[in-house]
């Protein structure tokens, strides 16, 4: 019996013509795209869960200030790890990671610039993060020597090629410290928060810092919040209790010294989705795109229902005859369910082909690996089968039950005998276009916000400025580069103005409350920085370049407002132990992303600490300026490779997730409108088939092609307009929620909804016209005979 069902089902699929093609093709597209989205959501929700004790690993965060001054940071002092390891029995293991400044390395006879994703860490690293697979070396003796270093496969291959890197030595030619590779680990997966390429033994920092005399030992200095600290707790341990103990111990050590409010422990599995220095925008994006995946599947299922029920009108006599000769509704339903399963199965196979073809595009849009989905992965098949089951429940059962209930007498006459079928189909069309219109509105609003980000004046000139690491930048080099006609200015700083990374709570001024802790962003600059970047001075003056500048400070507007200093120029200000005077106030400029309000900023002048060189040029002269910089670099610093970045590129990197969301919405909205049109095409075909004789009579009586097209289109246009009305408040609410993540944002305009509605109407009208014009041009004599 089952075999017979499949034979009939295959015959009907083959005889379905373009109906079958639209059904299978439409489902295959939405299945492929939805599966990619579901996989992306799964990847985001499983961040850092590949470690065996992920549910017991926590990051220690430090909270400062109270009320409006409250801020939470992931950075902690070095001694926190020592205290947690020795004095808190609930802690099974602890590890800290500190920023390693990187530099230029000589390995295997070549030089490499490495400045990102490098950290100091300890031997307990793999005790906690055991999900990182050790390829070569002894994981139980991770750092056998004080100068040991662990590399990822990617960096080991870059330094030493395909040879075994363990035991090989390379040198940081800036610090003249040799490092020996003790292990090579697998590259971090896409769903890892820790994506470092080099792990340097913390003993290197302990051994070098005291010699410089710049600060105390790493294990003793409670004032240096320069480490991320992670702990693995015992089973059934309450993290808040451990946090209270840490706070209490630090308070007793510092004897009530203000600054820290308390410590908080954040689960490792929450770090990516709910960053403490962010606002949960990652989780919001995951939720939105998860919903979009379900909506796309729903649109595909609605399309399938409409096309299947439309084609069912051609099978009325077949169904009637089957019923007359004894077939029951259950048998007919089973037959039609088998047809649905066959159609969905074929769509699933085709979707796998589409899936593989879409992986490169997916990788470019999301930044994820282009080979993330393997058909050998059980989770991939779970999603495939799950999506298929969702489509079967949503799209396969209703058409089967509906067709099986056809009245046999009416069916033999060519009618279904069901009055509510048309209502259901119309409701489905409304739902389809409401979802599609919502996505279209989303693309307009996201696109407008991204344009606002690109075009908004950040308060400084970022165009045609390139930067490079200038730790070895000599005065002679600066003078020679500044003399180039293509260079309009050179400045140095400790950070770029696009995204300042460092802050301090060690500030004081006259009138400051005794127990107040204010976190201020800090940046060291030279005398040319403010003028070259076009930052507006509101009061006072710029740095002069004299030695006295080391005791001078410049604040931004927000810093003046937060401190409450009246007429600040000339007033006392203390920063990082240096007593000095405020000499100037600058207009606020964006020092982080526009998701956040502008922070209070203090700028100081210690040019010897500046390692960022900012070269200002113009669009036309930029190539010449770059060429001159590289030529002079080879002349003055031949041992170091020349690498640079443009500030515009760094600025765009800050909004990579928003750009990805915008691109994804463009793709999904396009797919949604195409699939919706396929469903509308099926319904239009269904209606025109039912009204073939009516159209023929109207043409005989003098109706024009325009009259007939208008007659068939107006009912559909009503459905699309209803869908737009329903979609408008939904889209407005969802986009308002998305825009809440930005401190500076656009205002949603009425024209965005009007434009989305017009686009939906025009697209729907063009789709309907395909069938309407075809019916209107048909020979009326043949049309009258058709029934």
C-alpha cells in the first residue's frame, strides 16, 4: 500500500509541471536560508560551551561607582587571582590573562608584526579552558620554562611553516626577549570568546616589570586593573558568595581605600551574549534573526499551502471518483500526506545543494567560517529533520485534510464544495505579505541607521588618516615624513580617537566628594593631535610641546559636566598621581561607538609614551603619502615591517555586527518577498481557473484587457493593503527595540513604511498581472467552453 502511495505521489509530482517546480524550489530556498540562520543562532547560543566545565566557569568583573557613576569592567588587579587561589576554598582553579602589547617578532629568519590577540597567561589556562585541543606539546606542563609561549596552529604555521614548532625560539626584537614554543593548540572555534593567537607565560611579565621600576610585582599590585580573571568553581557553589569574599578581602587589604564598589561573577556562557560593558545587543540580534528564520520557514510553508490547494482544484474529479469507488477520507489524506512528504523530501535534497552553494556568501555576510555546516555533523541533520518536520506539520497536514474532505458530488462536477477554503487562503496571503513587509521596513530602518553612523560628524576628522605603530618612531623619521608634500600633518597618541581603550579612576579635583569614584577615559597626545584632527577647543588652549605640559590636562565637555568644575581652565586636577592644572576644554567627540553616550575624557601630554602615529593626508595624495611613509620606514627602520590602517576602516569595524545585520536583512527581505510572490502567483492561478468562464463571457460582452486585469487584481490588492496595515505597528515596535541599543540614532519616519508598502504593492501587482493578463488575453470562446 505504501509503495502504491509513493508511486502515485511521484506521478502527481511529475505531472505537476510548474506547480511542482515552484513548490519544491520555493521550499528548498527557504529551507537552505533558514537552516543557515538556525545554525548561526545555534552557534551564538553555544558560545564557550565546548569546555567540559563551562557551566562552572566564571569571569570576575569589577564594579565601580554608584548611581550615575556606576560602571562594570572585565578588568581586575593581578592579586585577585592569588587571593582566589589561596583563600577561597570554593574555587577549584583560577587563571588570569593580561594584555601582551605584541610588537615585531623575528622567527625562522623572517620578521612579523603581531599586535592583536596576544595575552599573558598562566599554567592553569588549560585546567579551566580544556576545550582547546593541544596539537603538540605537553598540556600538563604548559609553560615548562619562564619564557615559554603557546601558539595557535595559525600563528605557528605563519612563524615556522608546516614544521613542528615545539622547542623553536623566536624573539621580540623590540624588547629583545626570546620566547620558546612549548605547545601548539588548535585555532579557537567561531563560537569562542577567547580568540587569542599567542599565550605568553605570565612569568615573563613578572620578570621584566620590576627591572623597569614602573610598578610592583604582578601578584602584589592592587591598583593595576590589567587582567581578565576566570575561576572554575566547585559543584553547587553560589558565585555571589565567592564575589562577596573577594570584595571583602580587597577591602581589608586596601583598608577602605575608595575605588572598587564590589566584584561580580559572570558565567562564561553569558559573556558573549550579555557583555557587561555593552547592553545585551548581541542577544537581541540573535533573538531577532532566530525569529526571522522561523518567519521565513512560515512564509515558505504558506506558499506551499497556497500552491497545493490551488492545484487541488484540478484534481476535484480525481478525488470525487476515488470517493465514489470507495476511498475513505483517511486513505485520501494518507495519499496526500505521502505526496507532501515526497515534495518536502525533494525540497530537502535540493536545499542541501543550495546550502553548500550559499556557504561562501554566508561566510562573507556573517564573518563565520564558510565550512561550518558539515553533513557528517549530527547537529546539522537534527536541524534538517527538525525543519522538515516543522514544514510538514505546518504545510503538509492542512492541504491533505482539506482535499480529503471534498464533497464527492461537488468534486465530480469540478468543485471542492468547501466555502471556507478561499478565506483561509486569503488569510495566508495576508500573513505572508505582512511578514515580508515587516522585513522590508527593517531593511530601510537598519540601512538608515547605518548611513547615520557613516555620515554623522564624530567631532574629529577621520577621513584620509592612516595610523601605524610608532614605538620605534624617531624624531628624524617624523621630520622627514612631515616634510613630504603629500602629508598635511603628523601627530602621536596612546590611542586612536576612533576607539579609546584605556580609562582610570585615579583622578581628583577640588570639590570632589570623598567617596565618589568617577571613571574617566584617558588618552595621551602630543601638541599636534587636536589641531590635526580638527577637534574644537571651547576654552583655554592646546598643549604647547614644552616640558610643563606633563602637568597640564585637557578635558572634554562631558568631563566638565560630570566633575561639576565651574570655570575649569586654571583649576587643579590630579591624574594618575600627577598634580597639575586644567589648561583647556574641548568639544565632545565620539571616543567609542555611538551605542554608548560620550564618556568623560582627560587628555595628558607625555609624548614619550605615545606609540600610535597618525598621518593626515587627502584623498588624492593618500597613495603618495603611503608610498613616502613606507620608503622612509625602510630607510630608518629596515628591521621592522611596515603595517598601517586607515581610521575609516577602524571606524567601520566598530559597527561590523550592525553591518552584518543590515546585509542579512536585505537578503532575507528579498527572499521573503520572492517566496510571497510565488504564493500569490499560485492563488492568482487558482482564482483565474475558477473564473475562466466568467472572464470569457465578460470579453464577449466587450470587456477590455485592462477591465479584466483590474477585476482580477483588485481583490488581491485589498489583501496586500490589509497586510501592510498589520505589518506597520509590528515593524515599528521591533525596530524601536533595535534602535534602543544606540545612544545616538535616527528617528523612524513615516515614509519608510510608505515606501515599504508601495514596494509590496508594486511587487504583488506585477505578480498578479502575470496570471491576470494571461487570462484576459485568452480566446473567450475557449474560455466559455472550459467548464
